C-alpha cells in the first residue's frame, strides 16, 4: 500500500491536490494549521496508485508519496 504524507503546516489549502487525485483520496479538512489555512488531508490510503499527481502539483511541496 502506498502512503501519502501531507505537511499540514506547509499546506495553504489551494486544493490542487484534491482536484488531480484520480481516486479521490484527498480533501480539504476543517482544521486550521498554524498559518490559518484549512489544509489538505488524506481521506483513505486504500486505492492509492502512487501516481504522485498530488505531490507534483503541490506548489508548497507539502506532499510526499511513499511507495511499497
């Protein structure tokens, strides 16, 4: 299983990652980070293909993918 990690303090909640995930594993959460942004969060790890679209599009370099 692939693992997605999001650095919530770097994330500004732009939603780019949410829009490019082909299996809809990400969403913008309801929790604020220390900078006052609603950050992205992982809804489920099941089904992650490891495509890295989310990490590649993130302008804040807040997402990393670890493949099995």
